[in-house]
C-alpha cells in the first residue's frame, strides 16, 4: 500500500573538492540511512548522483549532503534536476567514468584523522604501529596523484594490490575504509626501511622506526621521506646536533620549524590561542608561527638556541602522518623538521635522489616505497589572536581551488621570481600551485616547468590568456613568452605591485577603486627602476601610482639584497649624510670608499623600496650588515620592538608633491635616527619610531587619496607590527583596511594577483563601446 506517487528521482551533480575525501562512501551511507535508492560515481567534473525515494527524504538527503560533508570536502557548486523514477531498491557506488571534458577538482593532502591515529596505537588493531594507515577521510592526496579521477589506479598506491582483508573493508559500505583509495595494511601496503648513505638497508618495518628514533635521540640527522618529499629531522634540544644541521645545510640563521608530538607539548614552549590551535590541528596541519614563551614550562628543557636564533617566534607543527606520529611518540621531545633540500632548491622526493643530494647532510634515511609524485613543502601560516594569515601555501592547501566569484577567460599566470607559485583560472575558480620557491637555480626552474605541466594536465582547457611579471629578465617571464608563442595566446604583463594589490582586491571581492599600499623588497617598476614603497589606485584594468618613497641608489644591485650595509650606504649618500662609524664598521678595507665612488658616478640601480629602507635602518642601528636570507635585517628590526612600541612616537617623513606623485622623503627620518644613535637611545625605541613613521606616512597618503577601501600587500607586511600599526592607524581614521588571509601577502600571492589583473584587462577590452558582448 505504498504511495508510489510520492517517489521522485533526482540527478545531482556536485563540483568542488569532492573526490578523494570520502565523499562517495559518505553519500552511500547517507542514502542508506534515508532509505533511498540509486547510485553515486566519480564523474569527469565531480561527483554524480541519482537518488530515488520520497520527496522529503530526497530534500533531506541534499541538505545533509551539502551541510555535513566529510572533512576536507568543499562543494563549490551543485545542480539538481528531475529524472524519471526507475523503481530501484538499492543504492550503489558505480565505477568511475574516465571520459569527460573537464577534470574534477583536486584534493589537498589531509592530515591523519583521529580514528586512524587511535588505530595505530591500539595493540588489538591489525594496523597497530602501521605508518601508512589511512581511511576514506584522511591521508595523502595531491602528493601521490598522477592523474584523475581520484582513484587508486591513478596514484602511486597502484603498485600495492589490496589483501583480502583490505579488499573486504574497501567493499563494505559500513566500513570507514569503504572506497578509501589509499587503503593499506602491514600485509599488503608500503613498507618502511632505514638505509645508509651507501643505500644499504639497516632495518625495516617497526625496527626501522626504532632505529631512526634512536639515531635522532643520539643527535644524528635523519632524512625522512614524508608526505611531500624528504625532511631533515634532528633533536631540537641538542645544541650541537642542531648546529651540525646548520653547518651541513649551509643555513646559518634562518629559523628552523619544529614538530611537537602533541598540542600539550607545544603549549609548554609557545603561547596558544583558539585561532592558532585550530590551525595547528586542522586537516592541513601547517607550520604555525607562534609567540614563544620567555622560558619553557617548568621541568621542560630549553630548546637549542640555534633552532631560531634571536627570534621571539617559533614555527611549530604537529605530526600529520601516522609515520610522524609514531616517530615523535618514540623520540618524546620536540624535533627540528626542515625541508630536505639544498638552499633554494626544491625538496627531494625520491630515495636515490635524496641519497645523492643529501648525503653530506643526513646520517641515515628513513624511507619507504610509496612514491611521492611531486614535491610539496610544509605550509606556513602566521597566527595571532586576531587570525591566521598564509605565508607559504603548499601541503594541505594546494591545489584546492579558490572561488573568484565570477567567470571569465581561462588565464595561466606564471608568478614572480622569488617565492614563485603559478596559477590557472578556469571559469570561476583559480587553482594556485604549491610554493615552488626562488627561480634562481636550475632545479627550481625544472620544478617550475613541471608544475605548469601538472596544472595544465589536471585542468585541461584552452588557455585564453597568459600573465606574467613586467620584469623582462625573470625566468618566469621568459617561459611566459615562449608559451604565448606556442599557444597563440595574448600575454598580459602585470606590474609587480599592481599584482600584489589586485590579489588582495580579488581575495576580498573589493569594489573599485581601491587604494593599495604595496611595500616590499623589490619589483620592476613602469619606469625601469626598482619599486617597493608604492601606493597605487587600482581602477579597471589599470592602476595609477599615487605615492612612493624617495628613491636612492643601491650600490651593487642584486648583492645589495643580501647586504643591508649597502642599503645604508646608498640611502645616506642619497640624502647627503655622512655615514657614521656604525655603518662604515660593516665594511672591510677600502670597500666603503670604493662603493661611495660608485655611488657618485651613479651607474647603479635606483630603488624606492621600503624593504631596503628597513635594511638601511637595521644596518645603521648596528643590527646587521650582511644577511644570510632575504628579509633577515627587517626581522631584526621588528624583533627589536617590545610591548611599548604602540606608545612610542614617530620619526618624521616629509611628504612632497612631484607632479602627480606624492613622495615620502625619509631624509628627516634618517637624521633623527642618527641623532638618537648619538645620544644612546635604545634600539627598541628607534625601531618603534621607525615603524610608527611608516604608519603615519600611510595615513597621510590615505587622506590625500581620499578612497575608503585600502589594501595592504607585499612582503614588508609580513612584519606583524607594521601591519597592525598601519591597520589600526588607518581604521581609526575611518578607512577600511584589507589584508590577504588565504593568499600569501608576499610574492607567493603574485600569480593570483596576475590572474585577477589579466581577467580585468580582458573584461575591459570587451567593454569597448560599439562591440556587442
Ligand atoms: Zn583516517
Ligand atoms: Zn591489506
Ligand atoms: Fe613583492
């Protein structure tokens, strides 16, 4: 006596991150619970479902599917249409269909879930202490995928044939591992081994894990094959071991990230807040930059000083794979966990390659036979009480698409030269690659080409537009020119600082016009000089430079980036000020004399960069003459601040009008710094007055421009205090401030900004009057 008239059948298509996140099993369970019939499959564009049953049950099905999806799933769009009921009684998962025009969205690598971690710690489980335990809701994704749809036969798991027990779980709708493509167990799955630099196996399985833990406890350096490639691990409490890692990696000062076995242990060393706890324990499991406690909790040994010398912050992460979790539990202390590479090169992903390239760094290698398909670094986010901001977007975030809010032509953007990422926009979505790094080395440029190929093969489409930086000599620009010729696609060259601001505007969907402060180390300017202290108004496809900093000659160009002493000399020379002993002291022999001669003759690059101004002031204050990594001197100056900075005064910056351009003259600022140094004012206060001067300058420019919406972009704003000060000063004067959160504020966000600017340019050319749209 069933009222068959009530039965309806709906075809439902879901797009977004819906493959490789346990979506089909979830749909299956939900349909079974609601007594619906039909099927689900991984289609070429996402998940496709047909569901049949009572109308209100179908409504509930759709609602819960959209609201309560499995962790890691992001439904970006859905379509529902009515189809004729078929009188089916079962709900089934059908085979993936491989043919289609556009491939579905890719999922990022997901940290091990609680259930899997509980299982590896349960002596009764058949996966007790098994380091490759995963389920439908967790485990590696993008790092092991060769092709789509997300299916075992298209990933590096394909060489492991499921044993009977795993196959049973895989086919059991009530099991957590129902259709878990990375399913494995000690019987059938990947295996761990420890090898030495001669590629001799020293131990395997659980004894390999014990051997590696023992080596770390003894102060050795272990190269571990993780999710996105090799990492170097060393005891963070052992000063000489950390020192050895620094020497061997030729990385004297740049802070190392740490891995802690638990959130509780992080709390013994760092200040936590709800925001940062959420980030640490999220599925992406990034490195989170945290304020370190002045001293660790009682009974906790101090970290080695060489972990992050002179740095009040620590980069911390939690174990994000069962392998990391087992190893950390075994070692029972924080470890340094840094990428397994040589400086400025991509991380090693293959064991042979690691032995070859890391042999002078690592003592032993903890490796396995589940191949890593592409290198993906650990992501870095910065956290404080206000929120989380992306610093390096890689494992756990890339390649999840970002919604642009509207469609347009497809754009392939090749990004910046430093901290490179590339991006491909198709329809409303843009997929940004993982962090690739500086394109200065040949291996980095190879990784860059390979990442471009990856994006294009995962998102096959006709490329309508290419976008690149304005700099004619960037490796990315040269590749963009080649591709433009190959694909017969127009190339849009986007000025660096325009891209910074376009990225912020696009992330927040800001209505134009927008005033943007783009402050960074360097970017090629429209006039061929090096910009970096710019205020621009973005309107339509173009931008207008409304303010900048007084520019100065930089002796040595490229080498000046690594030598704050050169910025100090250049700035003082330009202002007609005598270099004090504190600056001259940074130079050996006749070097200062020689550079001053070069400055007089003037055949050197000219810059308006605020990054270089930070360098100059840091060198002037005696903090640093030569840096070992980009931004180090600016960090010194930031870390010289204390809690009283907000109450400190500000140095003067004189704003002058030169034609249409406002120019901030920092000569009075330098004079005041020199005077303070002479009278012995503490560096803490000098630094505060300098930071506050920049915020005052921004306020004056904002008032002159008279626009309500203001974006901040560029590497200088990684400086937490500078961003805070500029934001609060301008907000209290009634302006609305926007900083990027999901997109890196540094050059890692340039590809995203290039996409936005190129889309805008394309729309503009369509808007030509008389042309139909
Ligand atoms: Zn799991
Ligand atoms: Zn098995
Ligand atoms: Fe930049």
